[in-house]
């Protein structure tokens, strides 16, 4: 059309502008959306950074604290080091001369053990200053049982001497202990096991000496430790009597202390023969039917020999056992009675087959005596057991209980019943022949009390098996022997 292009109409041009504006608006909206996403990610990164900074500072602080604690622990473990010795005093028997010296022997025994163990540590740890190490010794035993055994062997004259020995043993070295666990092997086992469990993880416990090599019952105690090489290297067995095969198979180091301990078991109790006009006691061995826990060695059972008729008295001698001298003129001189005087009965206590004391049943109380006793207590206060039952009270006028006129036999029986309800500190291990306290629960396994002073004796065998006399001799009860033989 005349060679000229037709210009776009304003409407088309406006439409183009609108389309461009829409694209620009869409791009701006997209840019704004991306900006918001970037801002969100930036905020998250800032938060993560701040968290990492705080976490790093926290862990750095903990690291510094742990390092200081480790340094303190290293310093502490380098000081106050010690070696522990655990000995079964019922099997690791000190030399006779030490027991015989009483408290002086206890002090000497402590000094000898301390010296011997110190010398062994110097050889075992040549690069350490073992002179600064303390030595802790625990001797675990049944004092009453061992004291009675030592007395019967003639090593000490009284079981109480062993208590003096142990007291001096502990005083001579402040970290030495003479620990009485009473009768029963399980008590010693438990004490030994728990002592090892407590001390072995302690870094300051550098070495352990263990002395029960006479009894295979301790092998399960050692089994967990010998499999740990680090722990086994810290163990040394103390061999007194020749070690049982199980201990030699553990592969642990072993030492002997002949200057301190016996290398042989105590001799069996010597047989005691008692002859009286009524019966003769001859020693026999315990019958085959005795349970495994019955005491080994020589026991005693009464044997009554056949009676031998006495010669008939002559006419000159009269009816009494006397010498009669005839004087001049048929006068009879003063006569002297030479018949054997009956010796007072020996005191004894009853033991069951496990050597545990059994209280004999007391006679029933008289009701009149009980009322008189009750009236007296209401009027004068509680009666002194020692004064009224044994005839003397060491406290005398300082005693808190009533003395006055001694109770009648019937009233004393009432007091015995009341005293029997109190628990003897030694329970069934008591060997005091004048002890009037209770040594076990009279109801045994059938006890129905919510609180019983004798709760730890409910499983005790209540059947008496023998008499135990003051001189250390024993007499098996015929009723018990007949029962186990039937």
C-alpha cells in the first residue's frame, strides 16, 4: 500500500506491553520466592552454626574437665597404693610358738607377715617404690572353733588366748584385721568373695595375696579372676599346708611363709579316757552313719564294763568301808572312812552333729513361784541375772538391777526362762559353760514371730548329738548313735 508498512495499532501495542508486564511480574514473583527460600536456608544455616559453636564450646569444656579429672586420678593412683592379703585363718594356721605367746605372739605374727609380704612386693615390682605401699591383711576365721581346737592340741591353755592374740595382731599393724565370722564355711566364703569384689577394681590396690589353698571350695572364687590376664598378674597365692591340686592348676604365682604359718595340719584331738566308779569311757571313732559335716577324728562314747562283785565284808570290818584298829583289851580305835568320794559331775553343754550349741529344755515353771517372782519385780525392779543365777555380780553396788536376797530355786527357774529369751552374742558358737542366755530359737523352723532375736538360727539342727565337757572331751549321746545306726 504505496510502499509503506501499516503501523501497529495502539491496541496491539498495549497488548504487547501487558504481556511483557505479566512476564516481568512473574519473574519478579519467582525472584521473591527464591529470595525467601534463600533467606530461610540462611537462617537455618545460622542456627546450625550457632548450635555447633555452642556444642563445640560445651564439649571443649567437658574435655578440659575430663582431662583435669584424669590428671587428678593419675596423681591419686600414684599415691596411697596398697597390697591386700586375705587369709582363711581356719586353714592358714600360725606357727605354734606364736599362738603360745598370746598377745606377744599376735604382734610378732603381724610383724613377720608385714615383712615377708613387703619383701615379696619388692621382688615382684622392682621398678616401683613399694616402700610407700600400705599392706592390708584380713584374717577371716571362727575364733571360738579354732581356739577350742588349739586348746585341745595343747598349744594354748584357754580359747580366750586366741582373742588376745587376734587383738594384738590388729593393734600391731593398723591395717591388719582379725575377723571372726563364727561357725560355718559359707560365712568365710562370703566374706572372702565380697572382699575381693570390693578391692580388685580399685586402681590403688596393686596386688592381692590369697591364702585359702587348703580348701578346694575357694576355687570358684578364683576362677573368674584367673581368666583375666591383667587381674591374674596381680594375684599371689599363699601356700601354708600343701596346696590342693586345683590351686596349682590355676597358673597363679605362689609363695610360702614358713616363718609365719604351719606347713602341716593341726593334730587330731587326743583321746581322753575318763574312768569313774560308775562307767569307763573309751575312745572310739565316729560311727560310719554320721553325716559328712560331723567332726572328724577321735570321739568318745561311753562303755559300761560288767560289774565285778565286791568282796563281802568280814565280821571284823563291820558294814562300812573303813579300817578299824583293835587296841588292847579289844577296844576299837578311831576308824577312818576310805571309801571313794564321788567326784562332782563335770559341766557340759550339748552340741548337735555340726558342733553347734543346743540348749536343753528347761523344766516347767511353778505358778506360785512365778507369781512370787512377778510380785518381787513389781516391788523392787528387775532382778540381776548374774547375781541370782551365778551367785555373783562384778558390778556389785553399781549394778542397775536388783540384788537383795537371792531368789528361791523355783524363782530362779522363772528367771532362767526369761534369760533364755535373750540372745547370746555368740549364738550357737558359745562355749561358756555358765552362760544362761539363749543360743537359738526354741521354735526353730516353726517360729511364727514377726520379729525373732534368733532369726538367723531357724535352720539350725535342734537334735543334740553329743556332750561337750570343760576339759575338751566329747561324749556322743547313745540316743543319737542308735538313731543313725538304725
